[in-house]
């Protein structure tokens, strides 16, 4: 009799057979089998819902052909080939060494150590 999981869509498909690691101490394999009986393992997902991008909410097949074959895999990351995180449009950090960066640093110091000279410096940097 197949078990039904009305609240678990990930367990409605085929199940992964129970397996244990080899070379364990006495009794550990039995504990692993019992744990897998309590909560059966589902097969690995082959599709995910795309949270952002040109078609948010679209189901993407993880085993399928790339939808962006000419885009480097590191696109959107702060390293490697391709555009960096600025393409996401939420990089609110000022450029290091700029007046805005210095003003943010002075504002942080002034909030911890209120001082008329720091407040004057902050006003000058913002002007």
C-alpha cells in the first residue's frame, strides 16, 4: 500500500530506496535505516521556480539546456567574468573613498560619539 502525503508534494512522487553508509560503528546503520523509515526521502528536484529575472515564477528545468548560453556562470557575482551585482539595481553603497562614503563613515562615528566638530564636518561633506 502506497503511503499518501497530502501536505507534502515533494513526497508524492517516487521514493528513494533506503541506503546506509558503509564502514560505520556497530548499530549506526540500523539507526540510519530507522530514520529513513520515519521520514522517507524524496528524489532530488529536477525543476525550480525562478524567483526573479525576465519571467519570475516560471518553472525552470535544472536538467535542461541553458536559457542563457552566452552568459558567464559568474554573472551577477562580485567576481569572475560578466557583470557584477550592480545589474540587480540595489547596490546602495557609495564608492569607496568618495565624499558619500566618507559622509557615511562620519555619520556612523557621530551617532556613537556626538560632537559639534563631527556634525560640522558631516554638514560640510553633505554640501
